[in-house]
């Protein structure tokens, strides 16, 4: 079962994503601000992170940049999900390391399709473990 961390400060969005993803069999973890999301990602190493842009404390762009730059979290795919839909926001998301940027409100079918594709892409890559000799 894949583990997905959802970072959003809107309780309704969190509940909706927990419901949608949970019904598909995903384990869903949630965080309500950028710093909490960053810590949870480092502690739990989820298979995918769904990240809002407008968050209290650290915004989603900064969280994404830090996660993408981290040794432990750098390979985790990040789906940015935001009400900020201008081209400059989407470009910033790509520059800081987001794999995909969706604009709220998002279609459930589209969301699940992208989640599945991002998870499939990472599961196709062999994990890189320090000191591993492949046995």
C-alpha cells in the first residue's frame, strides 16, 4: 500500500483528499502547515506528497524546494495542488522541484490518474540504499 502525505491548511480539502485517496486503498497522512509537512516527510518518507502552495509558515514552494534538495526526500514525487493557477506559479512549482502542478478545484478522476502515474514512475525505479550491494 502506497503512503501519501497531504499538506494543506484547509480542513475541507484534507478531508476530501483523505476520503478520495483512502477509498482507493492509499494510506493517507496529513499535515496542516509547511513546517509540519516537511518534518512528516522526513520522518515517514511517503511514496508521494500532495502539497498546497499557500500554507502558514513555510509556503509550499519553499517546502517543495527543501524536500527536493534533501537526501532522504529528494526522490519523492511531489504533486502541487493550489488555487494559485497563474503561469508564473506553475513555473515556480516546476523550478522548485514539483513533478506536477494542479489547480484547485481538481477533478477526482484526473487527480487519481496523476497520483497513479507518479507512484508508478517511482515504483519502477529501484531504491538507492547506502551500502547496498543489490543482494
